[in-house]
C-alpha cells in the first residue's frame, strides 16, 4: 500500500506546487551539489530573511517530496496517511493565498537518476548554486558512476531562466565545468583559486577553538578593483563554513544587500546542527559535532581541521560507517583510517564498515591500544564518558543511519540543551 500511495502523493504535491508557482511567481534560488547543500542554503537564508519575505527548505527536505512541500509551506507527513491527507487538503488553497513569500530557497538533491530531471520539468530557478562534489560522492550507490551524479545535478543549471545567475565553486573542478551548461550570468566563489568572491587567510580562532574567520574579497559590479570584508563565523570549525557563506555573499550582492550587513547576518545567525559545530563537552572537553551525515571528502576535511587545532589535550576521532558508497565502501573507509592516524591520538570506529578504518589507522602506524572498535554510537559514548579529560577535542562523524548524535549527547556539557544543538532530536527520531 505504501509503494502504491507514494507516487500518487508525489504527483498531487507536485501539481499543487506548480499551481503556487504559476500564481505567485516567487524568485527561486536552487541549491544543489554533493557537499554543503544544507549549510549553504541556511547561510543564504540568514542573509536574506530580514530584507525579503523568504522561505527555505526545512532541514534537508530536498527530494521529490521535499521540494513541493517547501513550496506549499508544509512538513513531511512521515508514515501517517491522515497527515498526508491534511497536507494535500491545505495545499489546495495555497495558490489562493494573498500573502506568499516573494523568495524561495530550495535545496535540491538526487538519490537516484532522474530525481532532479523530473523536478526541473516544472521548476525554473532564477539563481542556481552548485556547491562541491567529492571524488566519491555521497548517494552514489544508485548511480553507475560519479559522472552520472554530476550529470544529474547539471539539470538544475540547465534549467536556469535566461535572465538567471549561476553561482559555482571555482575550487571544485566539477562545479566549474558545469558553467558550460548555461548561457546565464555567472559568479565564481572560492578560497584557493581566482574567484569573483574569494576568501583569503581562512583560519581558526579561539583557545583552543571558538570558530572560523576569513578576509573576503568582493569584485565590485561597476567599479574596478575589489573591496575587503572581514567574516567571522563563531561556533563552526573549518573551511566548509566559509564555502557555505560565500554563495550567500554572492546572492547578497545580487539582491543589493550590503556585504557588511550580510557578513553580520552570517556571524549572528543560527548555526547548522551537526555540521562542524563546536560544542562544550563533559570534563572541559570540546566536541566538533559533524554528525549530520558523512562522505569521504567531508570526513577527510573534518580530520584535517582537527589536525590544525592547537591544544594541550588529546585529539580524538569517533567515526561511524559511511553509507551509500557502493563498490567504493572498503577503499574509502581504509583511506579515512589512514588520515585519522596522521592527526589523532585516539580513534573510535562505529559500525561494521568502519572497522576497515581501524586497518587503515594501524597501517598508518597508529598504536593498537589507541584504537577502539564499537558496534554502535551508544557503545562509543560509553567508552568516551570514561576517558575524556580537560582539553581533549573530540571529532564526531558518521552517516545519518549510524545516529552518531547519540554519542555526542552522552558527552555533552550540561550547559547545552541537546534539543537546541543536536540533529535528529524530533519525536519521530527519538
């Protein structure tokens, strides 16, 4: 029955969303890529929310369900048929509303071939943002290869309106290549390469860590030369936070929001949960909570960030299975273990697949007594409770299915309310 109802619900939701777009004609910003979609979407929202009537995709609602639900202003009905009936009923009247957002920020993902292709048949963005791609992309399990993943994301670029704008990461070769897929205007963002909006001198700050900061160079649209702004992002660690902020600054410039105001909005805005979030841990430890999801490239970035932090305590990595990697599973887990051996004093692996990380760490000359293999995130949390000391920094990462936030919750300082700072604390997850 569930398999029968799903396509019916999707078709009805899509039909209602199309009616809304035709009636209200909102300005649409579509965000896709393989890494950093949600953080980028949230940064854009922080910049826009006080200047324009804006709605964004909640959390990671980016699928054939999530995109129309965002347009309709609804949340998922999960497995409750009554909730879905009420969502569809209310959706009939959204196109008739007088007060509808003027701007939509839509995160658009692809778990399987054809996901984005089907969405852009009825949705044409004014701005498309492409973030980054991993060498082994997350969600590759149902694609033949990474080229097929990238080709799927390209549909959102090709769907741009003629008057639209394409924002891409020039540091990412695949994102840069997608610029050839459209004749629309283009703005590049980056850290390492020449870009229209560039972050220089990206660094961690605090003792031992409080956040990330950078100097932002903005190419002015009319005048020659560039202008520098200082961007500070408290509570987030590493370059990924800067990469998420740069498209938001590009959009601020496009929508005539002062860059200094945009930087302040990012600094003061809500910080994403489970994405390189700096939290206080028990016994004076520090947690870098990166538990929302996991891919090889993102995990490698997190470990490198851990390695850059100066601390008198120990550096501990707690790494769970990385799912949906298909035939790349073993090799990528092994490589992560090798990376962990370069920066960590102790490594805790969680799950069957992550046991291969232990092999990689051993081959990387990490001592056996510093490696602990756990079956679940709860088991890892129990081990951490016994060993954490003041000054220790714990990096937590794993795919959504590993529920690594449970281990974070067990070692979280009492000053934090888990519901306010951790992912998946809603009733449906608990």
